[in-house]
C-alpha cells in the first residue's frame, strides 16, 4: 500500500511532502522517544508520534521513513513544517490516538509479518 491510498482510507490530512505520496509503506513504528525511534524503526515505515518539534524531520530523514503521522489532532510547529517541506518529508495528521491509529494500520496489514 502507498501513502496516497492510506490517506484516503484513514482520512489523514497532508501537511507536507505531497509530492511523495506514491511511496510504498513497508511497516510502522509508534513512539515518542526519539532515541528509541532512531534505534528501532526501519526505512519505509510510517512513524506514529505526538511529537511536533523540528527533530522529528531529522529522524524521519535519517531513517528514510515513508511518512510521519501526528496523532490527537496535533499540528507540526512552523519550523518543523518548513523543514519537512524543504526535505520533502510527508507529515500527515490524524484525529485518532496513537493506539487507535496503530490498530487500524495493523488491521490493514501494515506491520504484519509475512
């Protein structure tokens, strides 16, 4: 599944990186501790977080994440959004909690072992 399909299914809002919505999603990671995300997430994953500060873009870029999804109706800070636009990192937002969103992603087959 790619980001564009996921956005339609889950009614996510695109805040940046609209030119990269054809990216394929290979997994997911849910976490707010940046050192944990950096150590354990994988390239191609969607990162679910409540963090909105500038450093999330650096982690997503370093780890080659497919996208960042901000939960609980959170919005990226202005500096975060500018950096994400510059680096073409998709930031998406959801009204769901991290728990609810992770469950929906798993039900769609994202993150399940083959």
